[in-house]
C-alpha cells in the first residue's frame, strides 16, 4: 500500500505545475517560483463571443502579448525549461503553444500544434471530421509529454457513434516540436 502511494506522490511532484484563466472573467496565473505571471484582463461589456489575450509579465518584461484565445487558457510551467506552455481549451478542442519566458521568442517557430495534428492523422481509427480534441499533460522521464484524444465519425458516416483515437507526444520545448512516444505517464483523459 505504501509503494503505490509513494509512486503517486513522486509522479505528482514531477508533473509540471498548471493553472488556468477564463476569458469570461480574466485573472492571472503565477509561475511556481512566482517570478512570472500570465495576465488576462477582464472583458469589457456583456458579449457572449469573448476573445481574450494572454500577456506575460516578469523580470524585465511588461505586457508581452502571447496569444489570443476563447473561453479558457491553462498555463503549464515545465520546471527549469525557461518556457511556459499555454493550452487553449474550448468546449470541444484544445490547442497547445509554447512561449519563451523573456521579452521575445528566442527559439524556432512553434510547431507543436502542427506536429500533434499531423501525428494524430496517422493514428487509427480514421476519423472523417474531428469533433473533439482533448489534451492531458504528463511526464516522460525529464521531459513534459501530452496525451491527445480525438473523436468523431468514421469516414462515410453522417451519424452514429463516434470513434476515438489516442496518441502520446513528448514536447521538445527547446525546438518547439512534438515527438510521438508510446506512452505519456501520469496523463489521464476522463
């Protein structure tokens, strides 16, 4: 009994820290070391079609625009990477982008989302139109990984039950790429 609890505690300690902000309310998320903050201003007016902007503040950085998003964004702070991973979550889709903690991007353009889409397209079963994409974070050794699940109708079907496919990817934060891996320990999608 003690060993499973110890393993769970170690897995949770190794996972990247995460928190989020709603586009409908605004707010802020601080990094675990409290040096960096993602700020989302509260929306103006009563519009249901809310699009918000996530801004970065930190040492020597004030108001660096990171990304526009709808509904909700989660900030994941991989330890010791010098990066923040922002995950936009709408009702049916999740999108992943990586940003350098600093006044500007110092790495190659972000290809993580394109790598995930391309990698998922090669998974079985085939899906004619993706209706949902969910993302969960985990830890593959020292690297951050994601488990991605997509669902939709199979080709040639206009109705019926959705089919589901899953794949895991290791996030290469330095190169801003997603590399397929067999599993993503610690990641779970309901």
